[in-house]
C-alpha cells in the first residue's frame, strides 16, 4: 500500500512526520510551497490533485485491461489471479477519486457507468437462483446478456448479439433500473470473481477460470461470449477514464478544470467541502457501512464479489483526507502536494484546523483497523463477516469507523462556516457550470 | 452509484458546537427555550400515542394468534396501521433518545430495494427454532419493525403460501415483532420524558429541532414522493421505492407525516418565526400545511395505480407540488429567518 498508516497526533501540531518529510504546505521549511494559500491557488491545486488521481485510475485501468486480455487469450489460474490483482490495484486510485464526485456534477453524472452498485448481476451472466435477490420490479434482473442474442426489458427488445463497449454503455440502467449495471468496476468484479455464495461466512466469489475456457472445457456455457463481454467492459472503462482525465487536464480551453478554475474560487471551495462531507457522512458512514451493519445485509456490501470492501472504504476515507490536506500519494509512489483547504482553515482558525486534521487521522486509523483485520494473515475477517448477526468484534470495528467519520463531518461543516460557505446544499453544487 | 439512500440519519447534533457564532441575546434565548418547551411537550404527545397504539397492536396480535377462530385478522391489521401512522407523525424527530440503538431504524427500516425484509422473513421462518422476542432483538433492523409486521400481514405472495398467517410459526414471529415494536415505543416515550431537562436547557437542540423538520420535508419531497414518481434518477416510476407499498398505505403515511409535522413541529417553529419578526411567514407556512392536507382523504389510496395511469398521476403531481412549496417555505425561507443552515445529512451522497 502506498499510503502508510499515520497515527492520530495528540498535540495541536497538525503535520505528521510523513507529510513533513515530503514537504507540505504547512511546513515552514518546505521549499516547494512558499506561496501562501489563497482560495484561487487551493482550487487550482485541487484540480491538479483530481487530475493526478484520475490519471492513476486510468493507468491502473489500462493494466487491468491488459491483464483481462491475457486471461481471455489464455485462461489459466495464474492469469485469472493476475487479472484479479490488477482489478484490486485499480480500485486504490479510483476509490480515492470518489471524493470528487459530490459537488462536481460532471463526475456524478458520469460515474454511474463506472462504479454503480449494488447490481443485479443476473442481468450480465448466470446466477444461482436461490442465492440471488434482485431489486424489486426490475424486469432486467435475470436477462443474462451473456447467454442471449437479444434481451427484452420493459417491453423493449435489444439486440445483444455483438458485445461492444458502446452496446454495454447503452445497456447500463436498461429499463430504467439503477440495479441494471452492465458496466464498470463491479461488472468486471463479477466477471472475475462470480457470485459470493458464502453469506456471512469467510470466502468470496469462486468463479472457475474454466468459465473462460474454449471448447469442451468451458464451464457454465457461453465462455466465448463471456470473454467478449469482459473484453468490451474493460475497454469501456479505459475510454471512460480517458475522458475524465481530459476534463481535469491543465491548459485545455473549455474543459471542466478550465471552467472550475475560472469561476469564483469560493464556488470551488464549496465543492471541495461538499464532496468531503457528503462522502464522509451520507455515503461512506451511512450508505456503505451503517445500512449493511444495522440490517446485517451483505446485499449492501460494496465490493461483494471480491470481498474487497474494506479497501473501498479505506481509500474513500483517504480521498477525503487528500482533499483537505492537498496531498495525494500517486501509484508510482510520488507525492503531490500544494496549497490546501487545511492551509485556508488554519489561517482562519488554527484550532479548528488542528482538530479536523486529527479527526481525519483518527478516521483513517479506524479504517486502517478494518483493513488490517480483513487482511490479517492469521485470522482474517472480511467486511461481510463483520456485519454478520452477533459479531460483536466486527460491529465494533465498523462502529468505530462510522463514529470517526461522523465526528470529522461535524468539523467539515464548521470549516465551511469558518470560510464563509453558507450553503452546503447539493442544489447549489454543480449548477454553476 | 445511484442507490437511494436510507432515509435515516446519522446525527451530528450531539457532537457539533452551535456554529451560529453570535451568542443569542436574552429575548431570543428565552424564545428559544420556550420553543423547546413547546416542542418537547408536543413530541411527547406524539410518542405517547405511538406507545399506546403499539401496545394495542401487540395485544391484538397476541389475542388473534392465541385463538384465530375468535380473534379478528382485520383488527390486527387496523391496529398495525394505527400504530404505524402514529410513528409517521413523529418520524421527523431525528435527535435525542431515538438515536439510542438505532431505534428509528428498528421501528422502520426503509427503503428496502433488495427486499431484505422478505429474505430475512424466509430465513427466520425456516430456522430450526421458532422466533422469540430474543431472536428478533438480535436479528437486525430489517426484522424489528413495522415493515416486517407489514410483510407478514399484507405481502400477497407470502399470504398465498402455506406459511400465511395465522400459521403457527408466522404468528409467533408476528407477536414477537409486535412486542419488540411495543417495547421500543414504550422505552422511547420514557426516555423522551427523561430527556426533557437536558433538551430544554441545551441551546444546540434548537438547530437540531429546526433541522429535523427540514430533513423530514426534504426526505418526503425527494425520497418518498419524487423518487417513486420517477421525477428523479432514471425516471422510472416504481411503487416499491415508496413506504408501505405492501399495505397500499404509501400515501396515507405521507398524510400522517405532514399532519404530525403540523401538530408536533410547527408550533415551536412558529414561535421562533414570530420572535424573529416573521409572523407573516409563519402564517404562510401554516396555510401551506393546510394546502397539502387538502389532498386528503381523496389521496388516501394505494400509489401503484396512480403511477400506472397518466390521468391519475396528475393527482399525485398536485400533491408533490404542494409538498415542494411547503419544503421551500420551511427549508429556504424559515430556516434563513431563524438562522439555521442546512448541514450534511444522510440524504447526501446518492
């Protein structure tokens, strides 16, 4: 992992050794950031952070595309394993980028094709019927595109005989159901891992590599079509990310970054804070953790096929901290730093800045515990085990993370107030462009 | 990532300092305290009704299940409905003791797009041991509240099957769930009473109280109406996204919530508005509550047929417009007038 765990500082000193060593904005000895932070340069740097983050998402998606091409050409256990590892690596930058979603309508409108969840996977491929609960009223939930030349959803018949990236994009949310996820990371995850039939017990999906075998070795039918699907859906992921990278690229007239940095800087600051707060509270603490925990519902587990949910949560949390500190550790290990929201809040209210920084550290520490427990070599406990009825230890781990996120969101609200950002309403976010 | 958020909340009120920086002057501090006294009393009345009705529901369930031949199923259904509507009236309160052990989620887990309720019911009804109150207490929020009781009483496929009520195992589950609801409702009433002093003395609860109504109206407009009506997201109309579709009571819950806000929330808000020199706005809000309520009882009808027919749909649109106007008056105008800023809530995200 490229982001070493940093313990919460107990003092008011807001910088940790890790950041100091890399030279961050708060460090007086820093050579690279001598400029005082202003709203304008903070928003400019935010755009740079987003660009670096999406570039990393693209780099790792290309590696995933190559690994899946290998798997399709030569379906061996080693190649399936390599494709899974490439998928896991691709999630690291992408989950950090989710903090850019809320507030930036251009991301929110686009991301449904990349990260929609939870999905009715029976739309895509075979499922075990008695272990499959789909969204109520979803006519596409058992369409099985891979096994069909045409699918009929809500009275509409679609020719799916040739599986192209464009076709899959058109099929996403077919029939008006958000659970009809034909594209993106979770569709790929399902194609690599398959259904997790273990419920609250240990174990993820166990799709056999022979699901991609040719001729008589093919298991579960339609192996060639399955390979075509995997090929098309990974190609689409790459082109979608290329588009988003271009939106955040510097020096391009009329792209999103150009508009964002040309607008009143306070609007950009509002988007940053809104993105942090929305991901922290409503989405990560609420939707992705509390619902799954309190309802004991593995249907509400985020990366349910691969059991990589702990990392999805961890890197979501990391993304929130990235935006506040203006720091991003790239997948090649290099560090992006610059003027940050933290600098601005420190100018206005150093005590609040110190508190929020230590709360961000505390939430990362809580998420790190979840990650460490899930990845323990001795006795791993995946997120879907943690949410099982009567698992007191798992419940405590998740509750600690939720509470830390709730606390930091309170300070994010105060930071918004401190910076004179009155409305955090989503209705104000995204309408400016 | 467009899944509908659980319309439930993670409150920060206990953790956040009041960010309305200026200390209130004496007159407005007194008005705030008076408003909290009114809110406390009004909400207590709502919890009192909930506790009574939930007790009656548990009693009717026990009675019917003990002797289905002499008891009446429709009495149980009626009692469920009255208790559920009593909950709708105080559902907006998202601070204080209702936060303990996720009591609000326990009473109503919603929305449930993946039909977790049915899955959990199947699981518990096929388990080796008959469900007891202890089973229910440890089985998670999808099992513990009104929607599970609704499933047992009203779900059509379930009630066509051989486990249909009053089958013994299903009856055991119904009575256990009903008694869990009753115990929670009674505890909530008693905790709310114990909360009185702290609530009235703590200025931070003024914002929390105003925001509770704001959040409830936002959820009502966006999640409970616009979403099933297909006015949001993918544009697909779906009755399953609404509350209480199994019993056909989605719109009745809207009425109960609005009536509850008018009874238990509005009086405290009015006092604050009058104190801020905005009595005219208070009048307009009261008038708009009445506008919304004029849609009833005509609209006390299942939602699905209204979604299926464009002419009927326009009646629903009329209600939605009235609710939207009410939301605008409270969440934009009144909130500004009394100095409350919308914070993050659980409906952020998608």
